[in-house]
C-alpha cells in the first residue's frame, strides 16, 4: 500500500518529510515519479492533472491538501464512490479569521482614506469610523470562526448558510433569504465553498440587492465573483470597495482592470495557506483508517460538493 502526492508545481518534499515523521514505514510516491500505481490506495492532491486518478486501480481515498475540494470535484473522471477528505485545521482557521478581521477593521477605520490624507498632509478628524454590520456568506469552519471573532470585537454580525442552525450568537439566515440578509449588512464576506450552486453568485443582480456602499471581502474562490460585474457595481455605487484574495485567473493577469482600481485591494491568494506540518497528521490518520477500514475524519459530502 502506498500514498501518492500529486501537486504539480509545488514542492512536495516538505509533505514527504512531515508524513515520514509521523509514520516512517509509509511508502510514498511523488508525481510524476509514480513507479507502482497499483500500490496506491490513498492520494493527496492539489491541482492534479484531470483524469490521472484512473491510473490507480486500487484507490480507496482522496485527500485534498487544502480546505477546498473544488479542485478535485471538477475532475469528472473521479468515481462517485471514492471518499474525499479535506483539511480542517486551527492554523488555517486562525489565519483566515485574522485576514478578514484585518479587512473589516481597515474598512471600518478607513485606512485607505488616512493613507491618501497623509500623502497630501491633510489633518481631517471628521467621521473617523464607518458604522458596519458584517454579513458572512457561509458560516462553516472558517466563516463560523470569523463571525464569532467579529462578534467578540463587538461588531454587528449576520450569517447566512445552506441549512438551519441553532444556538448561534448572531442573527442567521438560510436558503432563499439572501435578499433579507443583504438588506441588513454593509460589509459582505464571501466564505463559501465553490460548488455549481455558488459559482458566479457574486454577480450584478446580487450586488444590486445590496445596500448602496456595501464593502466586499472575497476570500473564498475567484469563480464566485463575476469580475466585470464588480466593476459595474462599483460604478453604480452598490459596492464601495473590495478586498480580494482570489481571482478567476491566478496569478491575476498584469492587464487586468482590478489593478488600476483604487477601491480594490488585492492580495495574491494568501489569506490562509495550508501548513503541511499542521495538515499532515489528519492525512496520515486517514491513511491508517483505510488500513483499518474505519470512517474518515473531515470527509466531505460528495452530493453537496463540500
Ligand atoms: P465549510 O464547508 O466548513 O463551510 C461552508 C459553508 O458555506 C457552510 O456554512 C455552508 O452551509 C455554506 N454554504 C454552502 N453552499 C451554500 C449556498 N449555496 N448558500 C449559502 N451557504 C452555503 O467550508 P470552510 O469554511 O472550511 O471553507 C470555505 C471555503 O474557503 C473553501 O471551500 C475554500 O474554497 C475557501 N478557502 C480559501 C482560502 C484562501 O486562502 N483564500 C483558504 C482556505 C479556504 P451549511 O453549513 O448550512 O451547509
């Protein structure tokens, strides 16, 4: 039995090192040097070449090397009965929450305005805080922590998800209540998984349901956002500005109009990066669970797509 790492363009050696530290006996094959595909029962993936998993006749488990699984589920050749797991990890959650809290505070305390004032030596003490109500679209592992931490900072927070939830400390909507949700908030944090239902959700029709001047923070996936619609929504005033970590095409092409928009702050998909040291134990745990035929940890629901 062996574990294959398939993450083209990324350095797999740090993963090998962490896996070996946890289980020195494990047999690891790193793509593209897979000499015995028939031995591979577990694969761990990031942006694998589509169709490649059909090379492994004895595959029993697919592990994402990150929190998202959209990069796996877009490969339609993967048999529907193979379980898929993802990373849920405190370090990942803390980084994401810190990023979003930073973005909310920067907007609330208008850091761009004061940076521009400084350049022109302007001392303007008027209206130092923008009153905000933060809407978190997707209150799962990451969005749930963001909502809790913002609540601790005494922000008004409203969440929205797919299913009913109880015992939350903030107002929560689900299903088709997006209109109500958007009418109450003026910062929107997109923390959704990328699924057929959520692809392109941040479009002009959606933005026109927002309160004028809503600030957008997208840290989920680039494909949630119709990028030209954001430019229109900025021009129409529904959106006042945006902090974006993810884009339709990454790296963001140099000729992309976002680079020239002062209302948009760009970061290069770094909101929260998987730490191999923190993520390796759960992959190795699941590798051992294949050996013992036990249920997996952090398994996603193939039907829901997250
Ligand atoms: P979870 O699966 O834990 O949470 C997803 C949440 O979204 C759930 O609350 C779910 O609702 C909700 N949801 C799903 N579909 C819909 C829908 N159609 N309408 C409304 N709500 C919906 O995911 P995580 O929080 O762990 O991660 C979210 C995403 O963040 C990842 O999939 C990944 O794409 C992205 N990410 C980005 C990173 C970056 O660096 N930029 C780093 C890590 C992750 P319910 O609970 O009711 O099912």
